[in-house]
């Protein structure tokens, strides 16, 4: 049977990158002087999971790197080596290489082989370094062995582990690194039992360690095997030493399985009976199930259970009809395999079995005994499992597409509900009392539903912030600065779309702060400051917006310097400009005060891009700085990209939405306030300012109101300043769901998107900055004509 | 000459026919998502006259093109008989306004005749050919080519 693995690739990619991120996070928070064993184990587990996954999917390059990585980590967590800062560096570098490889498998550029060799060598070096050349890192299980022992391993895996081919392969591979493994029974969905003969020089503890991922050491039975060649008989003896609990666990675990699985178990059973005759010579893998059973009689007496129980139990779960079996005889009739089995010479006490099994009391007790065992057993397994897969139960992975679809549907529901409410508004409130009450309830529920659905897309800011410790660490090292990073309000939630788009601008701001803001330690000490600079990232909610701040306690912006540079570049500046205006110069394209272009910053590409990106998201950037005390950059963003607070205005019978963030005020224009400039361009005098007067009906070629006193003016502020937009009427204020025009059509000049109004019609959302540009261009054209 | 449509598959199969003025046109039925009545559209400023605007099709914003205006086939009127054919082309949804939907016909490439060079508004590039069904001439349009063409201005031009 071949399974197309590629369908699982995406899952692996996602998981691996999560593991990598997790690993990096742990590494960065690791206290080098006194690492917690728990953290080291967590890092090890992350590396191990990546290794396992990559191995399963055939990404051997990743397996190789993680293997070396794991080697060093293993020594660390066993406290054979002491953690050193250079190790952390090496781990981080290895993480980068792995990330590169991961990206390569997803279609990214290939990772430089030299990098891979380099990091492998570095890790090996570190692992070997203090071991005095006793390179135990690379696995050579049988090399340098003092005493080779033959062991028998028996342990039982929880069904979920046993059912996963991947997990089993990983385990066997892990074992194979330590010992020569002769698998007797491979765990599968029906039987989680692993039985194997091991030939090894390692200690029991090491072997158990290899399985420690899924099992506690107590669950693993290791016993000396006399001779690895000796098969069936010795085998049975050994099986007895396996904790009786485990074998029961297996039977009882399988009991609650639905009929489908019971079928599988039945097939298994059949196979068993067929295999049984040959069993004495050839105890193959599948035989494991039975090995236990006949072996049981010797073990069971201690537990005060009759020998006959074992076959009965097998039979019971195998057919899933134990309860229906009227008595011992019927039971055995149903179980040709069992009787067959009982005739096998390998079974110690064949005669005893039928007698006891035919006793109804025995069967009865068995039934009542069983469930309690099952509960106890599954209970413990469950807790074991949660340790392995923490978090897996509390969240699910859903594609953004599905969420967006859900959001769309809820948006539709909201519109339908609004339409209903509108229609119901004309009904007689006394006659239609119940209906109206129902509609009220519906509207409340829809609103709640919409809020909950929207919150699915919300992600905590920590998704963005978590990448910065690494950036800061690397950069500070490169710049010879001491920087401590603080984050505040990581739990502030932001729309996923915004989270993705805010990362680059933030990275830029952080790099800027490190490069230009925070001074080198000597300078800081000279200025009477702590040699260690502080960079603070803060996120918070303010009204309907999210505010992200990047603060540093560095030297602050140099006003004189900025002015000087601006003059050099021929920007119109004067010494009388306010600080605020001076800081805005930084956002001019190509502006940089750095004398030397470094690979960190100084190319002058940046702040303008930051500003543009953030404004593209409907946000704003502000700068505050004070010489000697530091700089603060404040980014204000809307909560989500999907919903917008808008003011709806009517122009020539069409409805347009003006984003409320751009609206300064709206007022009834006074004819005296409108002045013409050079003939046709109109300006409006509002509170001491002259603003360009733009009639939307002209911009969009619609038959709007001509008489200025009949319309209204909305004062808006775009990238390039304020303007007075002339509209026919104000219709109201709504929260609108933003829909893309480009999905099925194309970008429309002056529009940032569309939305669906309460009556089901489409309204276009104004791109205020573009509208102002078009309006001004029109005026210019007219003036030229 | 084998007549093939844009996907390179010989043009045989089912076609939806519709009327524009007095002419009958046919398009690949697999490109048709649904047929609905004409409803008020939201106009889009500064767009060509044949782009009527956009409608809300169950939460999706869909542009509507009036082929009668595009092909210059008389004065378009909008009444309860005016029909919009919603097309699914590539991953896009768009609607065309036509005078009426008439039939679904089966045609194979044998009964398709290459269209002569009309020198008409409708470039032969967008034609699969001319089909004949019971004495009626049907102009078979490669609707995908047409709707994604630059002159329709429905999709961002190649530069985008």
C-alpha cells in the first residue's frame, strides 16, 4: 500500500516551522548560566519532532542537520555538557539553516551546502569538544561496546501512537540508533504492543530514553534474553515478565472500538490462528498478540484470575461480541483460533483453559472486571498523551480561506437581517409584536455572531513581537551594542492580515532604533546612562484602533542634522519649523542622516516605505523624540482590514463610503467661504485654512447637486493634506464589511474597495488620498485649458 | 483546420445561446455559472459605457458588462426580460447583459464553420466560428478570450 505523502507535506511544513519558531524562542529565553532542564528538553523535543517529520517525508537534508543538532542537545539535557553561549549561537544558526531547508522544500531557494556542512561541523565540534574525542554523537551503536547484551523489549503504546506509522517508524529508528533491533511485533492500530529483541551495549536507561517520548520508563519492560536466536519458547517466558497490566491494557483499550475496528481485530485474530502452528519456530511480528495470551497463565495467578480468561478476553475483544457469547462453549465455538491455539504445544496449560472458561461466573466476573481496568488504563494513557501533545487539543488548524468564507457568510447574514429589519419596520408594532421581538433578537444574535467570527481572524501581537528578540540579539551583537528588549501588551489582538503586513515596517523601525537610536555602551556611560540600552515594543488598544509603539532610550533624533540634510537634498525647510514637522522630514523618500551606509541601515530607503505601508493599511505613523532621552514611534492601525467604520454620503443617487478615520468634520458650506483661484479651481476657507474644494460629482462624472448651499462638505485628511469634499447629502455612519473590487474586476481609480449596504446594493469605498489627487489633477487640467 | 477553443480542446459540446438584438450568439455552457434577471447596478465612475457597474451576488462583487453596448447592437433597454448571464472565467465571476437566453444546443466541431473576416466590432480572435442549427446561424464566441481581453478592460492589463 502506498500513500501519497505529498498531501501531508503542508502539515509538516506548518508544524516544522512552528517547532522551529518554538525552538528559537526557547533558545533566546534560555539562561545560559543555569539552563532549566525542562527548556532543554523542550528544545530537544522540537528538534526531534522536526527530525522525525522530515525523515518520514523524505527530506533527508533536514534529518541530517537535526540529527547532529539533536546529538548535542541530548548531551546537554543529560547534563554531560555544560551549556555555553557559543552553543546557543550554533543552535540558532542551525535553526536558520533548517528554516532555509524548509523553505527550499516549499519551493524557496536552495540552501548553501557550505552552510549546512559548516553548521554540522560546528555542532559536532561542540558536542565532541568536551567529551575528549569520545565521539558518541554520531551513532555507532555497536562500536566500542564493552559488554554486548541481548535484551527483550516489551512495551505497549497508546492506540493513537501505535496507529501512526510515522510515530512507530521514529521510535524504531531511535531504537535502531542504540541497538540492533529485531522487531518481533510492530505496533499497529489494532495492537499497540511493541516486542523486539535488542542487541546492544547501552544501558537500560538509555534504551528507555529512546522511547520516553511516548512512554514512561515504568511502562517499558526490558529483560535479558538468553539468546537472540532462541525463538518461541524463550519468547514466551519473556513475555510473561512484561507487566500484566500492559497486556490487559491492550485488550481493554481495544474494547470500546466501534465495529469497524472490531473487524480489523477479527482479521488479526484469524491471521493469528493461521500463524499459530508455525509459531514455535517463527515468532513473527503478528504473533505478538498471542504470545502474551498463552503466556498469561503463569503471570495471572498472582492476580487471582483464572488462566482461561486470556483467550476469552482475546476472543471477546477480537469479535466484539463477548457479551453475546452465552457461555464458555459458545464462546469457543466462535473462536476457532482460540481452540486451535490451545492445542499448540507452546501453551503451558492447555487443559485448564476450557474448564474455567466454561464457567459462567468466571465470564461474568471478567466482564465486570474489565471495564474498571479499561477506565483506569485509558485514563492514564490520556494523561500521558496530553503531555506529548500539549495544545493540540485546545486549538485547530483551519485555513484562512475557510475563515474568510465564514466571515463572508456572516456578512451576508447581517445584510439579510438588516433587510428584514427594514421591512419589518413598516409593520404594525402591536399586531406583529412577536415578529418584531424575534427580529430584535435576531439582530442581537447576528451581531454577536459577527463579532465572534471576526475574532477568529484576530491574532495576538506576540506573533509579531516574538521575532524581535532574535533580530535585536543579532543586530546588537553586530553593532557592539548592549540592548535589552522589552515587550508590553503582546496579547493585544490584531487582524491576521494586519499582523502579516505590520511585520516588515516594525522590523525596520526596530533596526533603526538599534542602529541610530541606541548608542554604543561607552557613549551611554559618558552620558550617564545605563550601558545597556532598552528597546520597548508596546501594543495596546485605544478606542477602535491598535497602537503599536517602538521606543528606545537612545540619543534621540538630531534636529540640526535632519535640517542640514534636508537642505542638502533641496527640501524646503526653515529653522522655524516645529519639531513635529522636522521629524516628518525623515519620512521623505531617500532621506538618511547616516554618513556611512552599513548593511543595517543608512541607505535612506525605509522610513518612507514604512510610512507608505502603514498608511496603506489605513494607519498612521507618528514620531516623538527628545535629544538624549530617546525616540518613540507610534503606529496607529485599524483593528481589522475586513471591517471599516465609514460615513456614507450620497452623490448623484449613488452611495459612497468615506472611511471615518479620514473624516475631520462635515459642515454645511457657506457660499462666502468658497473662493475661486485662477478662475476655476475652488478653495474653501475653513477655520483659517484654505482647502481645495473638490466636488465628488465632478470626480466621478455624476449628476450631483450644483448649488453649493444645497449640499454638504466633508473635510477629509489624506496623505497629502486636507481637502473639502462636496457631496449631496450625508446618509449615515456604518460599520461596513470591505469587499475587494479586484477579485472579479479591477482596481478603480479613487476607490479602495466596495461594500454591501443594508439594502443589498453595492457601495464603493473612497480612497480619500486618490480622490484628492484626482480632484486636484482635474482642477489643474481645467486651469491649463 | 481544427477549430479549438482557448483551452486547446476541440470545440464540441454544449453551448448556451442568447440573443443580442437580432443576432444569436453561443457560448460554452461550462463557463456559465447562472442566469438571473437584471437588477440595479452600482455604477463605476470613469469606466467605459459597456461596463454597467457592479452588483452584489451573494456577497461577491461582480462586474456587469452590457454586450449590447459593447457590440453596438441597438438601444439597450432594461426591463423584466433583460437577462444577466453570470460567467465563471478563470477564477473570476462576471456578468453579461443580453436580450434573452434562448437555448442550449449541442454542437461538434464539424458543424462549426470558420468565421470570415468581418472587419466588425467583434474581432474574429474572439470567435470560435459560426454554427448552424435548424437554419439559424449562431455566432460562437470564445467568451473567455473576449472577457479577459484588454479591450473589455475587465481585468487588470498584463502589466499588473
